[in-house]
C-alpha cells in the first residue's frame, strides 16, 4: 500500500507541475522510485491514478445505503452520500489539486461523469433491492443524491476555505426539495 500511495502522490505532483499530457508512466514510476512494471501492477493506465479512490468511495456509498436505519429510499441515498462525504471531507487540499488536473483534460471529465453513472447502477444492483416500486424510488433518490454530491463537491473543491462539503451537498438537496414542492 505504501508503494501504491507513493505512485499516486508522485503522479499528482508531476501532473500539477507538468500537466497531465506531459507526464509518462515512466516518469511517475521513476519519481516514486519504482519500476514501470510496478506501476502497472497497481494501475492499468496513468488516468487510473486520479481515480484510485473510487472503489473506496463506492464501497462507502453502498455501505451507507445498506446501513441506513430508515426504510425510506431518499433517506438511504442520503446516508450513502453522507458516508462518501465522511471519506472526502478531510482531503480538501489534495482533492482541490486533483480537480484542477481533472478540469484540464476533457477525457478525465468524461470519466468522472461515467463514475457517477456506475455508482448509480451499483446502488441499484444491490441484492436486497425489493419490489419494483422501491427499486424505482431508490433509483431516483440515488440519482438526486449523487447529483447533489457532484455539484456540492465541485463548489467545495473549487474553494480553498468556506463551508464544508456536507454544507454544500445539504444546500443542493434543500434547493432540490424546494423545487420539488413548487
């Protein structure tokens, strides 16, 4: 795990210094004092370094949904998103740097959008998804909660200080709830 973390840190520093397109796998491995082969033991392509935390975040989302003590699909989706926020919030500075890199490369932005779609599908593929009506409600709730997370994350990570991620996500959810009532 230390070597994987060193590869991630090296890649992010190089991406910030040189730009994503000007960094090679060999450069990342060299900076981390590892071999090219070692890099590929952990990552399929250099883009994967920027999304290294995705599986952890997806696991947090699914665990939060599963552990929710409220049978309401909206409450379950919020619990899942809150679990993701708990993982992300302590990492604001690092995530801000990562976001600057993602914003500079259109294909990385596409991958970010695809990540949220994958998370929605994973939440709906849970074995305990009950009857069709519940499944549809959970699908809508997860989509709305992830939209609030994505927009809240973008606002939060673009600022160096100010409200926390939870505050941004809650504000988005409140706006969405008000619009739904109108």
